[in-house]
């Protein structure tokens, strides 16, 4: 299925109909609690924790 789904999602993104880049936000690992709050509040769909100095 990824062979069908991924190209479809890319096509939607290219057409401006699937803004996945707006659904993901990076957080420094130290901000894990903020990431969880933002996810719970619906401010982000996919919080991504990264090593210090690489977030946001």
C-alpha cells in the first residue's frame, strides 16, 4: 500500500491540499512537556523531539 498511498499524498501536497509540513513541529528534548501539551491542545498533530540545539 505505501506504493500507492505515498505518491497520492505527495500529489495532494503538491496541489496544496495536504499541508503535512504544518502538522509537524520539532521540539528540543527538554521541551517534552510543551510538546505533549501542544499535541493535547491540537496545536500540533505530530510533535517531534530532537536532541538539544536542533529544535524549532
